[in-house]
C-alpha cells in the first residue's frame, strides 16, 4: 500500500490561478518563516529545545475523499533520535466548521502513536489503533491558522488521518521537522518508553 497521498506544492507554469496563488503564498511562508534562523530561535524560546538542523519543510494539500499519510518509521532513523514537528495548518474557518474538525469524524487530524515492536508498521497495523487499550498518544484536529509543535522520539509514529469526503474543506499546511536533543532531565526509562513528549498548538 501507499504510505502517503497528498499534493505537494512545487512552482510550475500553467498551474490553476487560485491554487497557484495559495501554493505560492504558502511557499513564501515556508521560505520566509519556517526555514529561517529567527523561527528556530523562536521555537527554542517557546519549547526549551534547540533545533540542531534546518527543517525539511513541505507545503501540502490534503483533499476530501482522497488524501492521507500512513504511520511509518523512516529507514535509518537512529533509535535515540528526537524530532520537533512544526505544522502550520489552514482549513475553512467558522465556528460550525471548527466543531466538525474537532469531532475528528471527517479525519484530517495529525495523530501520534507509539510503534508496536511486535507488529510490522503497515497500513493495517496503524489503522486499528483506536481499538487498542492505549490509543493514540495525542490527536491534533485540523485547525485554521494554527501552529502545532510536537516533540517525538524514534518510537513515536505520526500520520494524517484519511480526509473523508464530507470534510468541510481541504487541509493545507506547511510541515517541518527539526532534529533536537531530548529535554534536560529526561531519564533513559522515559526515552525507552517512547511517546510524544510534549505538544502545543495555537492560532497564529
């Protein structure tokens, strides 16, 4: 099965005018905000974590009835790796729309789950997490004009839930990940336990 399906923006001649403007605007935000040293310093002040690398940022669009990502560990990920995810999200706005996204029935949310060492990381393995006793570590509903910051270790997997056909809009975002050191004072037992060590989100 495919591990992901969504539109990734890259400047191209002949793109539809409305989508081209949206993509170009988000690309500018990626280059002039999320990819800058000033943003990394701001993230460090907010989280107490020091990004050790420039982010691999991507402009994405998830379409209703079509798009998703699957939780899978990147090949070659060191077992002691920690990353800080920074995701700037946009959706249709409004109180009723926000309630639909918050209910999670239409999907489109970021979910963080602990990897099962006894189970292969496949589509089937990650789609049954709601039936387990532990459940997800954290779900972050799609929210208009919001930045989510989540630190995770190598045993924490992330995915965007399939966006249902009755979703009120597409979800567009700028997704970036920074390599970071674990928080000071975190014990080896806590590192071994895995999990999303912390998360926060807020409207821009």
